[in-house]
């Protein structure tokens, strides 16, 4: 089960139970609509090569942020690795090895085009030249300092003395193995963008499709592959049982002698983190929209501001949690006091339930009159949870794809805030400490919170265990927030009930 699903289940159940016991007496499927002016067909006209041979003719291509290797056979990027955001024991954050980005196959051919390094190449621009059947192909890759994106152009030139029709060209943009044992790469989003609504591919099912557009996005938790052209092009995507491949099809074109056809585009390979990629990608549809997404960005903006002062992401999370708790303390205090007043009124409420057991509508009316007389809001107990839901979901979305936390430790046994805080494995089962701390602190918090109904007391016992199982394999950064919130709630409840009588 995906983390997104577990978190929504947890809060959905929690909210439903809390509302139920507060007001009652005891007793997207992926979008499959094709974007406007797009044509969807099955199986592209250019056959997708199942495997791309890799030679030993490798060129290095790098800047301050990444290392890349380009194979002259096919003119493809076969390796890409980030120099930052490494975990202990990693020299580089490897995106892919033995890849096929920018590999090309000519229609009707089975072999890749052999390229040579052109004399026009410089330190910032790699120009490759290849030929097939009287056509010259120039493939240019231009990198920029401190940027993950590069400008790429593919130029087909007729070097014959007669007009010809250059055949279609299949250009691979990437591929990824589907490995359920690697959860960071199992949550995949694939979009084709144009002027209409984004077209979403469901890569979980086997398919072979193509659709026209100006841009495509392939995104996992940390990886982002983004392609954008100034002119529409046909994208293809092929999903098999264990792999997803995607690319573009440059259609046939008639070329006069010595004339050319150029296809320029932007290629971004780098972190999917919004705060990193937004400066190079201007289409917000790539990063997602909506209330919770915006909440997550706001929370991470504040978290990053704290991190600039406290250069430890773990302590920054703790400080942010304290700030959130302080801001909402007046509301929490009012809510807890109201719940305690309802508890004192329990004998009167029970009398009303017995008296009007045959007339539920009148019973509810009399109960509301009683609440009104004592100036009690029966739903006030829901308010802290209602507020905590968007904050926690926003926190989850902010930390889930934040590459800044990758490889960042906290203290003691927490070495990587982007991973569960596993200290050992017994028979292959991970032993994580923070979920147990969360369980104990949640249980204590529920125990000291006044339960209005007997059935609510049972919920106070069940709910901590439900959270424990749902959140057991969550990242330690997210659980650190939850544990800190629980500890602060315990202190808050002690203050309200013990010191402010």
C-alpha cells in the first residue's frame, strides 16, 4: 500500500470516528481522457527497440551538479548521477546506469546510428555527427552551469544531390525498471502536456500508446525527467511487466539537397523537488496543484527558513512542530476544556437519552439546548484534528519528495530522515524505533484526553495501534514530526488539566 493511501486512510478513519462519537449518543482513477487536439493510437509506427546495445565509446558530460556518460553508439546518455544528496556510503546519487536517454533508431533499421564527436564541440556543448542512407544527423547537447536542464537539438540534413524523404526517427527519452522492492521508485507519474488538460498514463498496466503534445513528464519520489519542445511531437510510452519506456517520434520529412530539418528541445534530468526544479521548469502542472500541495510548499518554505538558522533538518522539524503547537494552543485549550465540560454533563445527557429514547429528534434537540445553556460546542473536540489534517498531509507531501532530507541525519540512531529509522532486522522484518515511540505517546495522549462516551474510550485505545501499523514504514522525518507533536500534546494536556484549575 502506498504511503499516500495509508495517510488518507488514517485521517479519514480518525476524522469519521471523532465526528461520530462527538455528535451521536452512545448505544482518482487516473484521467484517461485524451487532451484536446490529441490523437491516441495503439503501437507507434516506429518499433520501440527492446534493448539498446552499449559500446565502450563513452564520453563524459558533467557540470557542478551531475556526472553523465554519453555513448557514441546511438548518441545516448547511458549514465546520470547527482553529486549532491548522497546517503552514507554513496559517492553519487545514481539516477540510472546503462540507460538509453536520447538513443535513436531509424525507421526500418535495427542498428543504432554510430556517432563521432564533431569538431564544433566545446566544454559546454557536445556535438555528435552520424550518417545513414545519405542523411547526416547532428545531435547537440548544451549544458549550463548549476543547472540540471540542457538544450538538445537533432538536425537531419540531406547530403545527397537529390531530394529525399528522411524516414521517421524514434528517439528514446528514458526507461525505468518497475521494482516494488524500491518504494522510492514505485510511485510513478507520467504526463503528456499540451494546451489542454494533461494526459495521464497509467503505467501500472501493460500498454503501448502514443499521443501528441509539447511536453512530457516522468516523475518518481526523487527523479524527474522532463522534455519540452516548441512544436508538437508524438510521444510514445510502453509499459511492460517490469519496465516502462518512453520517447518521441520524429516523423518523416522531405528534404531538398543540402537542406535540413531541426528539432530543438529542453531536457531536464534531476530532482523532482519543487524548490529545485521550479527555476528550470515553468509549467506548474509538472509539480501538481491543489490545497494540500500548496500547504506542503508553504510548510516546507517555513521549514527551510528555520533550517537556514538551525542547519540540521531534524532539529528544524522539531522547531517547526513547536511553532505549530504554539500557534494553535489557544484553540486546543478551548477544545480540551469544552470536552471536559461535556464529561461533567454526562449524567444529564444520559438522563435525556433514557427519557427520549423513543424520540431521537427530540432527544437531539434537548441535548443541543443543554449544550447551548452551558455554552458548549459539542464539535469543538474535532477542531484540533480538523486543523491537524491539512498540516500533517501538507507536511507529508513536503517531506515525501524533498531531496534535501535524503542522506540528512538527526541524532543518535536516526541517520537518514528520508528513510525509516531501522536499527536492525529480525527474520527480514525491520525494527523501527520511532513508530514504537509514536505508539506509546499516542496511547498516553489518548488516555489523558477526556472521553465523552464509553465507545470513545475504546477508540482511544484502538486509534494509536491503527496509526502504528499504518505509519510503521514512514520516513523518520515525518514520524519525528508526529512524535514531537505527541510529546508536546502531553505537556499541553498536563498544563491545562493540572496547572490551570
